[in-house]
């Protein structure tokens, strides 16, 4: 299921993928849904300064 705010898009993409796999492989795939969750930004836990191997590299958008 994933994010509830993206339900319609995820369902459509899942259906397209299943149809494509059926055409290509000749068998319907088993696609397990992810647990539903609500929208909310999660932040990763910080690493201690002495354990950050990518010093100077930026991730994300600001």
C-alpha cells in the first residue's frame, strides 16, 4: 500500500507492471502490498561525526 496519498498512482503502476509481466513472462506475478502509512516526512538518524564516510557530500534538496 505505501503512502495513502499516492494510492491511485501506485495501484495504476502496479496494474501496468502486472499486465506487462503477464505479456512477457506468460504468468501473472504475485505483488505483495507494502503496509499503509500516512504522509509525513521522516528524517534519518544522525551519524556521529567520526563515522561519516562521505564528508563534503550533500544529499537531498535544500
